[in-house]
C-alpha cells in the first residue's frame, strides 16, 4: 500500500520534472517558418524544376542540340534564321540548330557551374575561415589581409582575370574562375561567426573541461557557425550562374559547341540581337528566372534561420 | 592538514593600450583543504569570477598579467605548460558556470557532451562512455537518462541543464570543483535543488568546492569558510557561523543588512550599500571601500588596511581600520578593538 503510494508519488514528480519545456530544434523551427513563406515556395519550385530539367534534359530534348537541322533555312549573308515552325517551337539559332533543345540541354551546364563553383568557393572559404577563426593572432591577420585584397577586386573582374589565364577555356576553367572570387566571401563570414563562438560560454565551459583544440574547433565552434554560411552558399549559386554566363558571353566560356550553355548562347546571339532578339531573350530569361529562384530560396533560408526571428 | 589548493598573492591585471592597467584581483590568498567548501563572496566586479578563471587559466593570454602562485597538490598551475594544464582541467579541477543554457553546446546532444569528457580524460571508447554517462546523469538526478542522452540542450529544463553540467564536471571525479554562481540563472525552487545536489555530491565524492556567489543565502547553506572580496582584495575571512554571527567588516555587515527580511516591520526600508564598485580601485593610499563606508575614519583615507587575524579569533581575518562592533560587545571591548587596529 505504502509502496504503491510512494511509487505513484515518484511518477508524479517525474512527470513534473519531465514537463520542462520540450522546445523545438533550430531546424524544426526554421522549417516551420519556411513552410509559411511564399518566397521560399516560389524559389523552391523554380530551383526544383531547374534541377529536374538539368538532370533529364538530354533525354527530353526533342532534337540533338548540336545538329544543324535547320541549316537550309539559315543564311548568314541574308541574315536570316529559321523561324518557329512545326517541331521547332522556338525556331533555330544562327547555326541552324534547334533553340529549344539547346535551352533544355544547356540547363545542365548552368547547374554544374553553379553547384561546383559554389562548392569550391565554400571549401576554400571554410579552410581559410577556420584557420583564421580557430587560431587568431597573426594567422588571422594574414588570412584576413589576403581576403581583403581579394575582396577589393570586383568579383566579376577577378573572375575574368582568372578566366583569361586559361589558354583553352572549358567548363572547368569557368568553374575555377567563378569560384575563386567567392572564397573570401565565405572565409570572412565564417571567421566572424567563429570569433563570436570563441568567446561564447559553451566554448569556455568546454575548455574548462580540458577539451582539446581540435574538438573545440570542429565540434563546438564550426557547427555553431555554419548556418549563415549555408544560406550564403544558396545565394552564391545564383551569383556563380550569373558570373559564368558573363564569362561565356565574353567568350571566356566553354568552346564546346555540342555542349550548349545559356551564357554562351547569349554570347552567340550578340550579332543578331537587332534582327532576332528571341535568340537572346530565351537564354537571358532562363538565367534571370533561375537566379531569381536561388536568390529567393537563399533569402527565405536566411530569414528562417535568423535567431532573431525565433519565438 | 595540508591544503589541496593554495592561492598565494594572486594578482590579475588587464592591460589595454593607452589606459592604465586595471587590477581586477589584487594579491588574493586563500586555501582550500581537501573536501572543504570555500565561498568567494562579493558584488559584481569585485574580482571573484576573475579569480576562478585565473585559477583555471582560462583568461585570455593577451592583455592579461597574472602573478602569484596557485599551488594545486604541490604543482604551481600558473607555471605549468598549457598542455599540462589542459590535461588537468576537467580531470583534477572542474568548473561550472552561471548560465546552464549557454554553457552547453546547442548543436550537440547531451550524451556526446558528457562522453567527450570521459573520452578525453579516461580514454574511454564512445560506447563504454555512453554507459557511464547514463549513470552520471542518473546520479545527478536526471530522470529517464537514456532518453536525455540523445536530447539537445534546448529540450531540457534549466535545472536539468545545470544538472547535466554538474555531471560533466564531476565525470572524472575532480578533487576541486569551482562553481561560478551556479544558481543565479535558475528559479528559486530549482536553486535549492541544485544546491542540495552539489552538497551531496561534494560530500559523496570528497570533492573540494569553491563556491563563487553574491548570494549570501547560498553561502549560509553550503560553505565552510567564507572569503568576502571587495575591489579585488579579501576584506574579511571567517568560517560561516562566525561570519554570520559577527560580521566585522562594514562591507560584510552591509551585505548582510541589505538582505530583505521576512520579520521586518511593515514599511521598514531596505538598507542598501550606497554607490557601486569604482572602476579603478584605489587601494593605494587608503581603503577602497572608504567612499561607500558608513564607518569611515581619517585613517581610511590615508593608510591602506592590511588583512590580519582578530585578536580574539585567529581564524577570523579582517582588513579594516574601524570594524563593526560585534553585537553584544561591551564598551570596553569596543575601545580595545579600536586601539588594536592600526590607525
């Protein structure tokens, strides 16, 4: 009798102790806010469609993007290109190739540039940022001065300067040229977060328990510093796509005509923009929409993760 | 009895370019015997937290000058290579902090944070450490420890977080634990629980405890010996009962008098200590407390008082020219006390 009573009492106390605020994790919280954000859904749908297109593009393109199927309707001398017609809804380009197929297949190149340029920029930025943030002192000063020098050059100008170093421009050279200007952006962002973390109570508490420098940096500082970097990465995808398009437009992009790319198509349309503006309209429009999609996604993420928005 | 920790003339100065160095801790000396609980008491800015961080060597190297000795079991911690100090932190000396939420890593589950200490100092494998961590959480009174191990700090209540931090600090059975205002951020009911827990664990493990607090209630319930700090110096030291029964320093007296009392008459006002700790403490050429002191005499402005034992009690140390008269003391004793003190 007594034991059942005391057990019931213990359970009641346990229930009370357990009733402490359950809370929700940062991620759950962020997701809850994301779900209600029209910006996020708009961006996510655009990005989702774009990624799907990039993956399945070569299989759904109606024609071979490299084949000059409409060459008989194309004449450089008379400045005529094939108009829209049955089976070719957007018509041909200056070389008599199907514009729609080139647009569809070109999505993949654009996505590859965006993703890989961001990844390289991210990795480089993480290394520099962690070095500066973890060690501080003269290492921090050195790294940050290098970063300042890189940031003092406009990113597109820097990308072009790196692009022209390659005698034989291709997709890889575009990715490298576009990614390097992004490194200092990530490095500075991460370093700032790491510095704040270094002064934080939980890092002090971990140090008071004798935790070594490695785990302090990689378990206690980096994971707490990374979320703004992830948001930045989403935005950098958009910038990279734009920069890559600009490079291709300037003739520093891939020279492989069988692998169309939107920026390169835009460059090719230069000569006939007066007579045939549709050649520039489609790739430019596609770039704008995709960049908009990534930017909206990034902004929505930034707002959702921002701790100031936590209830 | 040999001391476990012997702090001798510990001085901490913060130097900033263009500004005169600021002395946060000024020749503080005290001892902690094995298993003893010592309190460092004082208001904000009196140097109590800086003292503890200096003992743990957790102050930033740049801009900080630390002199004196911190003798722990015969080793001077201050001259130990950093690597050696890291090995001792968490194993021989541990520390818990004021705010349990911000002292836990928000993105790592509790279990990993507890096992981290065990892996670090006892070379345990993750799986074995998890079993041990479960027992640790249980020993600090966290219900359903298996579930809590997988949870994140924000999913725990404030009291449970502080319990988890205590578990981490005690994981390697340190011989000394420093608790820096461990109950300040908690509800009053939880405060009592945490203090009771600390008391039990300290007794069980034979751990010595340095309790840093501004809360005299905490001192009353837990501490063997009290050091009252003002302006970076110890102004009074006595065991708990002695200090509460007959505080001699006007500052200690003021601290005790400023506590709201339940048995106070209606409409009775609180008695605060006026003013606040001044930024640059003029211990040179006088007593730092003099500007706020109700018992200030001429000597207080001219001669810096020294910490000396009372004539009547060798274990009650005091740094004052004109100490408070103990309650119930006759006029003769008062006169005698006044004559004893250098003036």
